[in-house]
C-alpha cells in the first residue's frame, strides 16, 4: 500500500487503520478527518512520517491504540491526546520528539481511573522528559 487513495480511507465506520510498514512519507488523508471518528486503532509505525502531530488527533474520541513508533515525528506530543477518553496505548518511541511531555498527559497516565496503561517514548537520551512513561527507550 504505497499510494492509498483518500477516498478509500474515508469510510465513516472505519475502526482499525493499520498503515504500518508502508514507507509512507505523508498521510494520504487530511489531519484526523471527521470520517475517522469511529477509529479505535491507528497504527502508523515503521514509515517515513515526519513533522509534528497535529491537534486534530484529539477528534478521534474512540481511539484506544495509537502507534507512531519508528518514524521521524518531531516536536512534542500534542496535549490534544488528553482529549481521548478511551486511549489505552501510546507507542511513540524511535522518533525525533523533544521536550517535556505535557503535564496534562502525564496526569491522565498517572490517574488511577485513567485508561492509559502503556506509554513509551524516547526518554533514555534525555531529549524527551517523560515522568509518566511506562517504558523509555
């Protein structure tokens, strides 16, 4: 799947979207389109994606699993991730993220009633400061 068409990725009932291992350099659809509102699992791992994660990701209200690892994403994780009430897994290691993970996101991870159970980032090098990551690479 090197060149998926935007029309093929806009089904309103789409619950799982796995675009991993496709050498994608950009997403084939706009930033978190409304058509992805039912999405529960988004796997963008092992591609060539870069730049910052847009705040539009906060519109994926049913998202439980987010895999961004092994790309070239930069900047910080958007605070909009705190707007995802069902999010359980965040895999963001092996990117170029830098800076501090937002306090709001850590508060969500550390909250006993929170759904987030696994959160991994590149925090071993010191480029990312993550007091709440369950695994540091």
